[in-house]
C-alpha cells in the first residue's frame, strides 16, 4: 500500500486544494502536504532491502483484463532515489515559489501536485500502459505551469515542449502495443507488464535496421531521447527553461529530464539488450556531442538562465554516455549524476529565480559586483557553482568521475572528448560567476536608494537542504550508492536475461526467454 | 416476393415506433392549441422522454432479438444496432437539450424542431439496423431530409440558409450516387441485401466491372455522410452555418449511424479482402486524417475547427473499419469502432455545448480568441472544455486516449502497423490545434463571458460529459469488453 499512497496522495492533495475556500492559506497548506509526502517517502528507506535486485513492495492487480493491463507498482534500487529526489524537491519548490508565483496560486499548487503524481507514477509503474498514462499525464500540468506562469514568450515555448515530447511518446505507444501482442504470441495471454516484456526474446539482426528489435529500440529510445534531451532533439529545452517560472524550471531540470534517463535504464537496456549494444555508439556519439556542444553554447549565452539550461544539455550527456557503456561504473555514475544534477541544477535555477525577483533581469552584462552587495547569496551560489563544475567533495564530482571511469574502461575514445566538457564546464560557470559577482558594480546595482537585499530566512531555508545535500552526496556517496548497488550489478550482469521478479532472481541465468516472433 | 410480417417484426421495431409516436405529441398539442407554442420546457420533456423510452426499448429489443433480423432481412438487430443506436439516441437527447437553450433554435417553432429531430432519429435507427441497401437508403433519406429542414429553420438568416441549401444539394447528389450504385449491385447480383451478395463480393469485385462501380458508388455515398476526404468539403461550411446544436447532432449521431451502415458493408472479410478496395480505403483514411488535422490548424472559427476535427476523427474511425474488414472475425475492430464513436460523441457533444453557451444571439460567431479569459470568469467550464480538448487529442488519462488505444491496438493486431503510425502522427498534429483554445482560455488576457440568459440544461450536459470523459477512462476496460462480448 505504501507505493500507492506515495503515488496517489498528491492527487488527493490537489483535490483538497481545489475545493479549499481560502486563497491565502493555500501556500502553508501545500507546503505541509508536500512535507507529509516527503516524510512518507522517507519511510521507503526503512522498508527497502538494499541486498536484492528484485522489485520490492510490489502492488499488483488487474486493471484492463482484456489487454492484460495491470495496476502494477514496484520499486528497486534504480527508482528509489529518483522517487526521493521528486518528493525532496517538491517542498523546496513550494517554499521557493512563495513570492514568485503571484497570481492563480491555487491553480499552481494543484498543477504541482498533479505533476508530482505523474512523475512518481512514471518512476514506479511497472506496467507499460500504466506507465504510459503517467508519462503523458506529466505533460499536462507542466504545459500549464509554463504557459500560465511563464515569461513573455511562454506560449511558444510550452507548445513546443508539448509537441516535441508527444511526438516521441506516441511512437513509443505503438511500440508498446506491438510488444503486448508479442507477449500474446509467446504465451497466449496478452500482458502489458514490464516483467513479462523482459522475458521476450525479440529477434535481432545486427546490420539490419529493419529488424524487429532495432525498430522497437528506436521507437522507445526516441521518446526517451527527446525527454532527456539528447542532442539534436534538445531544442525544446532552452526555450522551456527560459520561459518557465522558477518552480517549473526546477522541476523540469530536477526531475522531468531524469524520467528520460531513468527509462533508458528501466526499459531500453533490459528490453533490447542486443540492439542497445549494437546501436549504443549512436548514443555515445550524440551524448559526447551534447556534452561539448552544450558547454560551448552555454559559454556564449548572455542570459544566465539560458546558460544553465544549456549546461543541462551538457550534463545530461554524461548520464547518457554513462548508461550506454553498460558497466557498473558507468551506470552507477549515470544514476548518481541524475541525482546530483537534480540537486545542483535545481539549486542554480532557484538562485537565479531569487535574484530575478529582485532585479527583474537575467542578463549577465547588467550584473557585476554582486558579491559585495549580497555576500551570503554569493557564497551559496559559489558552492552550487562548484558542485555544477564537479569539484571534488561536491556531489557533481562523484557522478562525472564514475561516468568517465566507466566510459574509459569500455570505450576510451569517448572519454578523450567527454573530458573536455569538464574543462569547458569550469570555463562557462566560473566565467559567468566572475562577470556576475566580481568586478565593477553592474548597472542593476548602481541605484543606491534601492539596495538589493541578501537572502532572507525563507530563502535560506530553501537553500539549506540543497547545500547540505551537495556535501553529503559529495563526501559520502556510498550512503546513496549502496542502495542501488544490487540493482545496478544485476542490470549489468544479466542484461540479456533480465528479470525483476523475486522468484526468478533465485535461479538466475537458468531461466530461458520466451520465443517471440514478429509479424 | 411474399412478405411475412409477424409479431416479432413489429416488436423489434418498437423503438422506432415509440420515437415516432412521441414525436407527434408536441406538434399535435400545438395544432390543438390553435398553432400556439406550448411551454418549450414541456416540449423538451416530451421529446426527452420519448428518446428515453426508445433507449429502454432498444436495450430490451436487443436482448430478445439477439442478432435476429426483421422484415425479410431488411433490418438486423445485432450489437452494432444496439450500441450505435444508443449513441444516436443519447446524442439526440443532448442536442435537444442544447436546442432548448440555444438562441438560434429556442422559443418559436421549438415543437416542430423537436418533431424533426426525433423523426431524424427514427431514420437513424432504421439506418443502424438496415442490412438491405434500399432500407439503408430510406433510413439515410429520412435522417437527412429532417436535418435539411432543421438547419434551414434556424433563427439566423444568412449562413444557416446557405448551409441548408449546400447540405441539401450535395446530400442529394450523394444519395443519388448511392442509389445509382445500388442499382448496379442489384443488376449484377440480383439482390440489394448486403447479407445476400456480400459473400461473393471478393470475386465479383475482381471479375465484374459493373459490380465494382456499384459497390464503389455505394461507398462514396457513405463517405459523403461520414465526411471522408475527398467527400468532406461540405462539412466545415455546414457545421459553421448550422445552429450549434445541429452541428453537434450531425457530428455525433449522424456520424455514428452512418458509420454503422458503412461498418456492415466493410466489416466482412470478403470486401476489404480484395486488394484494390483495401488500398483505396487505406489511403482514404490517411488522407482524411491529414486533411482534417492540417486544415483544422488554420481555423479561427471554433465550429469550423471542430468540423475539421470531426473529419480527422472519421479518418481514425476508418482505420477501425478497415481493421474489422481484414480480420477473420470483425468483432475486435468493430468493437473498437463502436467504442471510439461512443467516446468521440461524448467529447464532441460537450465541446459544442460550450460553444452553444458562448452564443449570445442567433448571429453570433465564436472564434478561438473569444475564449480568452474564460478560465478566470468561468473556471469550471474552462476546465471541462480543456478536458474535452485533451480527450479529443487523445491524451491519457481521458477517455479519448483509451478509445484511440483500443482502435490502434486492433489495427496493430491485424498487421496494419502502417495505419496505426499514421494515426498517432496525426494525433500529434492535432494536439496543436486542440491546445489553442486551452492556451487562449488560460494564458491570454480577455473578458470572455458566457451568454447571459438561463443555460442550466446545457451546463448540465457539459458537466455530465466532462465527468464521463474524465472518469470513464479508468473503467473503460469493462465497457470495451462488454461491447466485444455482445458480438459473441
């Protein structure tokens, strides 16, 4: 019941908020709700058994028997931290939006909670159609968050975001339906359960692009690549980030992008192991290009938010190459990088939002000398900057280091190029930091009569957990990795006959895959 | 030919008889009152109760008939009749409610309008049950003639007259072509009954040029009624010119019953099995989806946009029809078509109901921009309209997603992956224009207001349909299985 509660409590909160009569008590109420959700999800750590790779706390019942579609929730070492990341960021976002969301406060919080359900459902659903419902549902609240509370060009950005993401996912829907029929052919009963999909042996011919597994692989990978986003389908991301309100950017960068990379681990690698291995180079190349391209473009951005948006493209590239080398280091690093990117980029967007509330400008050239105006803000910003450029002892270092280690072990050539992203990352972040915080006072701070205030207590409360996490994850990465180790080892070792079911894990390697032939 | 009319035949047509008899009540009262209109509410209640009785009878008749035919195989009472007949009756009821409150249709002559609507439904019920091409023709004409009159009766003076005339002339052409085709079929096979000649069609289509002409003309007649491109050109003009409730009626009930008759013709393996017709239908489906969706992007008038959207939905449904036609037992494809029509009707009725509420006088035109700010002035209605739009676009977890899911999975099952891909790509295109009203309502400043007068009944229609759309998706599995089981 715990997983159902975690997934559907936010919807209940959204309903309560919808009918809540008083507009001015919405914010504390929503904050309280999101904290309840966070503490509830913390109890997962207690119940979770890190020694097994099997799916835990499963809840399963038939939803649409005609098509074998189930209500199926489950958690393992791969999804555990992403669930916690989601529930951890939500209260922070609600607290951070205290001042920045000025109108339609009720609608905003309702959208936020619906979005939370959609994201948690995406991470926890173990049935393809059930998963797809959450995956698509996440678009709708995000669409409203960008479109209603966003910047000047918000409508263009939100429609672009919606259509890009949907284009990928409808092809995935066709592939899902196709795989459901494959299970029917193999066993006689149709099933949309991911665990039944894992048992399929989908025919694969390496050099043939039209072989069944390759086609299905690209149908799924396309949907996830757009979500991540991998170069060259990343173009919706800068638009969406720049136009989105601060809370929208944080949730987008912090969690929604992770939906894509998570699904590479959950769907692509175990479902299409041969195709993933054969075509892995495509994603290694695109990921590497993304790292360098994102960093170079970030360097020349005049707008701080756009700079961070492009840095996301660069950082997500690490996750992608880490995943596609299929070894422990790479995948552990990828997973760790997902979390640390969620924390550090989320924090960067929050910080940018805070200063934007004061100056109403994001242009780097108008800043300068902020360090003397707002010292506390500068310190926090610097810590997060260090985390973003992966300085040792911060969370960013662990992820990027593990990824590069894994890639070097398997495909060293990509490391030579990817490593330049680390240097470029330092260049654009530190250069930005220099221009914003040091030097002459920028035109925004010339006005002596209206000094820019430093962080207030609310904003400190917003940033404190994030700063703590930066160091906690940087200094004690094993606290986090230990929970995922069994799952990742299992994924790496048994890619070709993957399973998550408790009973099948005991006699690993002996279980044969079903034979399924495509039409 | 000797005709035996037994009591069973009479029993089976009771739903039609019931509607016909109740439809006479309002106009008889009007005559008895010296041509003075009775209270429109009374007329509405009479009309709705007639439809409700017919709905009940349809369910009863469906159970006792159990696939039986009546009047020498002229009418067939199978699941298609039952489900799509029910869709037609429900749509007619909802449209009648809108007519009661729409400025272009309410008040004067409402009893005549009720009579015409219900006699149109009688024609529809004949059409859904018809298996003889001549009976199909009678049903189709009865339905259409009433509609021509209904559109022309609008209180709006210019566009509706043009629409009525356009619809009448083009509709008559289509009927004539249909009848012409029927004559060819009779000439080559000696029968007009689908059940008699359908087994031989595969061979006849290949060997007999005249039969091919005949069957093609018949299909063109259907394509016109359900607005399959390139026979769709009347749809936007007529939907725009007709009063909004009538447009809703045409987009839902007319489409559902015409597809029922089309389904009977196509959903037999023999017809679509012949390669040429299969290719033609397949491309018609693709072209219809593209034409509908791409043209809808360019529209500003909401009714016109919904007209093009209804064209594109015909394309999706045609995929289901083809699926039913190529499969060994057409029940999966046919059920997905029925389910799609059911959910499509609910969401379309809801959307038109909202447009109807926006109209302040018979002449008013509702553009997309007129919705600006509706989310602020009427948040609940705006939310309902958003639900309809998202459902039409096929986004989960609305009912529209599940109907598309069933439709496409039936297509993929029959190996029509190609068509399913066209379908999903088109639903991405459609997202663009379905989101436009949502963008306007929520993200643009404006002072949209619904029309001032009393609109309780239409509001209830909107709420009920929005509730269905939002919630039925979760229990769509059992509903779909029920539709499919009824074919066994």
